[in-house]
């Protein structure tokens, strides 16, 4: 049987662990909101990029449809052999899962620890995309990430980065401009279009990282909530054991005193 002192030590250890879990739970909740705000801040940025594409595409839609960026239709995953795929993974854990499934990793990037680390990572990935496109003739890029919903809920999600969706571009080109006067641009059409594509890639990748990091913290929050519940239940059980053991010890001491008194009598 455990002594009251050993039970006290176990209760203290459980209390210390509960304090750590509550701190981690609070940090996860704060991080989720941080990444949510990052996603919300992209709305105006994304709107500006779409407006730029809208003006360029109104004049150049016919010609642009022949551009190499629209050359390929969606490539079915089952139709692409492993040796013809190039995979970039963000985070060692994701890379391990992918490699365990038999898919080699071509590039591995570290997971950003905060919103401040997302921008440089996105810029690095855009450079890798351009390198794969021009040096390795990669034209089809798919982005897979976790889409944060709410609370501790998220879902796997994917989007085609390139080639850009024809229907989406047509919809933008046909969209009615908000004012009566259309803006004009003096830059070369190809250059401004390429710049807008880079901004589109930036917004898409930034949102994917912010959503995935929010989802990761949602998963962490759910784990901490379960851990907190288990520790609280364990502490309750330890307190009951402590009081029961203490009562038994007191009873035994009283019986010893009575027995000793009777022996002396």
C-alpha cells in the first residue's frame, strides 16, 4: 500500500503536470487566433490581386489562353508515375509520412514557428516552383494542406496552383468592374501578368501555411484538453486514495494506542 507521503508526491507531480498542460493549452488557443488573423488579413490582398488580373485579362484573355501557364489540364494523380513526381514537404513529420508511403521527398522545408516566418518560407517556395518549372519542365503544381474550420476541427484540403483554373480566370475577366472608369496600365502585359501570378501564388501559399498551422494548434489544443481531463481525473483519484490511506493510518494509530492502554491496564 502506498504511504501518505508517496501519495502527496504523486499529487504534487500531477498538479505540476496539469499546470504545464494548461499553459500549453492556452498557447495553442492563442496561436490559433494568430493564424486566423493572418488568414483574415489576406482578404484585401487577395482582392487587390484579383482586381489586377481582372483588368489585364479583360484585354488579353484570348491571347493568354494560349500561354504555357494554361497548357495542361488537371493531371489525375493516378496517371502520374512516382518517378515523374517532385514533392516538396514542409515539416519533418509530414516528410516522414510521405516517405513511409513510398514517395521520395525532393525538398524539405522547416515549419514556421510564427506568422513572421511564413513570408520568407513562401518566397523560398515560389523560387523552388520557378526552378522546377524552368529547369525540370514541371508545369503542374498541387498544394495539399489542412484547412482550419473552428475549435479543434480541420479538414484535409488541396488546390491546384498551376496551371491556373481556366473557369476561374474567365469568371474574373467577365466580372463587372466596381466603378465606371477602368484603370489603365503602361507596363508590358506579360510582365504585369507574371507579377500578378507571383502574387496569386504568394496569397495561396501564405493562406495554406496559416490554415495548416492553425489546424496543427487545433490538434494540439484537443490533445491538451484530453490530457487536462485525464490528469484532473487522476488527481481526484489520488486525493481519494490519500484521504483513505490517511484515515486508515489514523485508525491504526488509535488502535495501537488503545491496545497499549489495555495492555498497561
